[in-house]
């Protein structure tokens, strides 16, 4: 006589099978099986075996996906000026940490620039946040593989930028001074200088070397500042690199000299014109 479905379920349960195993063996849904076996408990030992097997199965997934992402990005094998500009911005006013690529700035122009440049390597939109106290905006891309890739590219760029074409060196310097630079112009104290800040002193020396390629002299003031001064150096900076249009000083700072937001390039032009011929 053929064994009924109910009898088969009871037989499998008494043999120590879990409900998931009975589903696979019989090909029937959980709801059909449960009513026949709900009064037949498994032993404590068998429950521990099932729980251990389930935990090992779950652990396979994060291990297999470690350092990977569902959302793909577009790797690149050679540097273009736009890719140099992107990675430089992320290196200076950005963050490249585990799982996150972020960029912070008040300038909507710079934020839009970075967001547009990111399209070269990543097709997805960032999360956006504005700090209500400081007004600093943040765009963030959450992707483990992408952040690891761009972090390595950031290191590679710093080590190879001196060997790239002049147009790429210019974009690197433009990103640095847009992000980290300021125009220090105080005529009453006869001060006219461009200053750039960076905790990584190696970056300062790289920038100094690149400026020399444009015949722009600068000096490093330890611990973390590069300074360009003198009419001819400022003039060459203006002609060959310059601050980007729309990048402004923060006029709301408590120590602001101008008490209003002015474009850095405007202040640079005023400083150069203020020299007595």
C-alpha cells in the first residue's frame, strides 16, 4: 500500500528532518507539511545541528562578497585631465574610506563638478547632506569596491602626477587650490599671497614641484602650508592655473577680513593690480 503524504511527513520528522528538508524531499509547501509534524519535536542535539548548518550557510555570503559591490563601476587604465581632477578633489576635500567616497564643500559649483566627474566611473547618484550649522554640503557614494579602487588611484596619482602631461598637472593644482587654497590679501599690511593647506606634507612638496614646472616659485611653511607670493609668481599663477570661477572665500567666518563671500580669483586679481609698477 502506498504511503500517504501525512505518513511520509511523520516518518521524515521522526528521522530528525527539519521542515526545510521535508519540503525539499516531498516538493510540498511549508503550510501543507507543518500541520502533520507540529506535534513531533526534534531533539535538542538535532536542533543544534540545524542551527549550526544554517549559520555556516549564511556566513558564506558576506565572505564571498567581501570587497565587492552589487553596483558596478568603470575602472580606468590611463589618466585623463578629467580623471586627474576627479581623484584630486576626492583626495583633498573628500574622503576615501572603507565603503565610502565623499566630497565636502560649500561651493555648489565644486560639488556639481565632482558629481559630474563621478559619472566617468560610476553611474549612480550620491546621497546628499547639508550641515545646518556650517553650511557645508556633502555628497557620498556608498560602494566598498569603488572606494577601495579610488583610494588606490589616489595614492597612484600622487606618485605619478609629475610624469603626466602638463594639462593634467594643471588640473591637479587647480583641484588643490580650489579645495585647500585661500587668497590672503591685506593691503594695509602689504600682504598678497596664495596659501594652501594640507596635513600630508608629501602633497605640499608635490605641489611645489609641479608649480616649478609652470615657473611659479613657492615655499613650504611647516607644518602644513604652501605659500605663493610676489607679483610675478601671482601673475603666472593667475595666467596658467587660477582659482575656478565661482569658488569663493567664506565671508561668514568670524576672522573674515572682507565680511562677505568674494571669489578667490577676484581677490587674486585685486592683489596683482595693487602692486606699484
